[in-house]
């Protein structure tokens, strides 16, 4: 259980986090969403006791981070930037942390196996790929078998297999009754992993709601369409009020029209539909939600 | 095995809280698991033995040599730098790589982190310093055997020089660590360290005056020059010097003050 209350952190004149309050409950995966620069990492650093809040507080199971008796056994964190000296082997890195946290040596081998780094455990971390570095970070987070797990952008740099693995790991950890908070700027990823969402923008809480509710709320829908004759289909769709976007010569994105109408229009033309896919519009919903809070926006 | 030096029990369930003992184990593992540890031992041995060989060989055939032990240990003047650099990098590299975030997350009481590092670097410096000073002594004695200018432990001051030279090395390592705790960046820490050890001394001699005469004996380089010699001059180019013992105490005081300020800043700052 993490309780964030009125958390504020300023860097110079800029409030990176501004009066943020939310709860992260055990037994669930909570997705921490926000555009780049919205204060996710700063917030997670404050939860881990690495940054000092200007005001407000964070408690973990009712205690401040610095008052935890065995911090590593209670909270495990993967921090966004690789927090690892590149000159050390994965094994030595984890072993030194384990000693700091009063964790058994056998647990080091356990987590190395768990994240699948056994074959490279003695290799220097500097030679690791981005994905291997992420796995090592996750291993470090799980070292103390903590009840609270924080993962900052855990799927960054992971291949599809790694992404799927991280997803099921998070589900598993939550299934064991742990408190799991993962940050991401990718809504679609969160929709697959998280149960609960905490959405922030410019350091301010925008929404705190279950994922299902968020999905249901998303207003705009769009479809991916492939057909035997797209040239013929496009004008008909547009006449019916749709917005179309030619993705490739064989593929079209259609907005503002229901799947039923698209199918009927194609049938009228005797135009064979090869594909009619509901494009998850979560990214749009996310954009809608955070529109006013974008820190970095391309003007073009 | 070095890696098992500090590890007695693996299970620490019985202890009430992660503290200095855990931090010491972690820091010791961190220390030996980097290549820089091996390299610095090699560099220290190379400098002290190599310079001992060169400077002592030059004494062969000479009859009247003042303070031969000082010539034998001449490499310690450079060895100090290696130790100081090691002390700086032991902490500053954690800041430059981001490792410090992992460290501070596992030990939120940051004074304990710095304390553990100071004990590890100081202990390492002390053991290595003593081993080096005594082994260099034997190397020098071997080279000078049968010569007019011999050295032996029974000569006045020699044993004192050997013991204190090792202590000097340990303290300079901790001074490097303290500077890194204050400034964090490797480049800035290293230049401040070299300025204090080297440049400041040069600047002082370029600017003679009453104030310089009073202050120059407080310079680490002038303190260690008395530590590394058996016949201690009470003054250096007209300026008074501290005795080696007082000098070492002063050096230790510098280290403690730097650690104190560094520890306070670490606790106050974000990572």
C-alpha cells in the first residue's frame, strides 16, 4: 500500500510534481501514466526516498521510506535511468545490493534465474543490451522479495518477448497480493497490464480510475480497413461522413464511422473486405485526457 | 577468497535493521568487484617499488646520505595520489553512473553509506599502505646492503616512518572520498583533490609572504613530506613545519571535516 498525499517537488521555478495525491492498493497492478516530463519519475523517486519532497508525504505501509527497517525487503524499485555501475558484473551488482539489504546469497541466484540472465551473470554490465539492463534492474527490484514493487518504464528497450514476460510478471506479482506500480507513457501497454490507472500531466493528477472504466470512456473509435478496391471504397466512406487516412497502398484508417456502416458500404459496392479491425483508441483517449498537460508538443 | 572476508553469516534476520554492518559488506563487495581495485594496487606497487629502486640505486657508492629511508619511500609521494584518486572515484563514479540511486534506495540513511565507504577505503589504504611501506623498506635495504648508507629498523625514526606512511595513505584516500561526497562529479573532485595536494603547494611558494609562512605548514603535501622522512626538519624553506604526528592528526581532522560536510550534504540533497 502506497499513500501519496499532497506531494510537491519544485526544480527551480518549475513544479515537477504539484500537490499530487493518490493511493496504490495491494493485489492490483496500478499503471502510472503521463506524457514525458509529466513528473512520473520524480514521483517514483520521492516514493523511493531518493528525492526530497518540498511538501506533502509518501508512506509505504504507513511508514516513511527512510524509517523502513529493511527497505529492500519492503520496497523494490526499477528506476528509469539504469542505476548500475557498468564495470561490475550483474552478479556482483546484485550481491552488493543483497548485502546492503540483508538478503541471502541464494536469493541473488534466484532472481538472476527469474529474469533469465543466468548465462551472462558474470559478464560486466557495461556490455549489456538495453533489454538485458532492464532485466537486471527488475532482478534488483525483486531481490528483497518486497511487498511493494515500483517499476519505472519497465518495458523500455525490451523485445516483444520481454514485454510479454514483464506483463505476466506484473500480473503474477499482483496475484501474490503485492502492491505493483508501473509507469509508462504508452496507454495501450497499460491497458493490457494494469487494473487501475493513475494519470498525471504536468505533475498534477488528471484521473484515478479502473482501466475498464477508462476504456469505456474513450469516445473516438477508429478502424483499420483493407479491401479489394480501396480507391472505390474511400469516396463512399467519406460521403457517409467518415474521415479516412491512407496508411499504405493497401491499408486505410477510418474514423467517425461504425464498423457496421463500413461493412454495409463495402457490401453495396460488391467490394470484398479483407480486414476490419477495431483500432484500440486508448491512445486517443489518453491524448484527450492529457491534452492540456503536454509538456513537450510538436507544433507541426 | 577476498570476497568472503566480511561475510560471516548470510542470514541477517536476527538483526533489527539494515545498518552499518550491512553497508560495510555491500561496500566491500562493490570495492573488489571493480577492475579499478586491482589496477590501483598494481599502480601503487609499481610506483613505490619502481621509484624505490631508482632512487635507492642512485645512492650506491655514495658515502654521505641524509635520510636514506626518505629516498627509499619516495614513491609514497605519488602513491598518495593513486590512493586519493581511488577514494574520489569510489563515490563519484556512483554519481556518474547512477549507481548511487540503487545504493541510496537500499540504504536511505545516507550517512551510513558514506561511513561504510570511508571505513572500506581507509581500511584498504591502511593495510595496503603498511604492506607497501614495509616491503619497500626491505627492497631498499636489499639494494643498499653492503653500501655506506644502509638502513635498518633500529635507526632512529625509521620504524615511525614506515608505520605512519601507511596511515598517511589511508587518510589521503578518505580525503579523496570526502571531496567526492561534497562535489559529486568525478572531474571536479579530481581537480580539487590535485589542487589541494599539488597546485596549492606550488602557488604558495610562488607567493611568499607572512601569511604564506603561517599557512603553508597546513598543506597536506607539506605534512606528508615530514611523515615520509626520518630526520624531520622543523622548517621548510624558512617556514615552520608540524611534527609528523601532529601533522597526521591534522590530516585526519581534514578527512573528518570533509566527511562531515559531505555526509551532511548527501543527507540534505536529492540523490
